[in-house]
């Protein structure tokens, strides 16, 4: 599972697994005890959770840049990229 987080101030955090919580944009990271402690003291805010393990920060950066650096739009688009499309259960054909 991965998370999209952002720091609550003008600072960045080095996280376990050589991940970085950037100071100027949201970041995709793995959960950890260290991250939980930063969340509990208000230094980090979780924007999205339960992303699959294949989610990564470099892919998210592309969404962030394409959104014109709009964090809400980038997070929404990136999260929805992992949702499976709904299957159509009704038939459009009718019998005569």
C-alpha cells in the first residue's frame, strides 16, 4: 500500500526506503512508523491512501506537472488511474 502525502510547512522529510516527502508538492510514499509519528504531530497530511504498491512518486510527478501544479487535480487524477472501469451489465441490443 502507498500513500500520497504533503508536509504542512516549508520543509521536506527523508523517509525510510529512501523516499522523500517534498516541501513543495505532494509525494507518493510507503507507510512507516516514522511517517505515522509525523502525521500524529501534524507535520504531514495524508491526501490519499490505499494506493497499490505499484504507485510511485515519479509517475505522480507527471500527473502533477500535467495538472499545472494543481495538487488537488493531480491527486484526484492519479488516484483514479488505479480504479478499474465499471463493467456494463446491460445489453444494448434488443431482440425482435
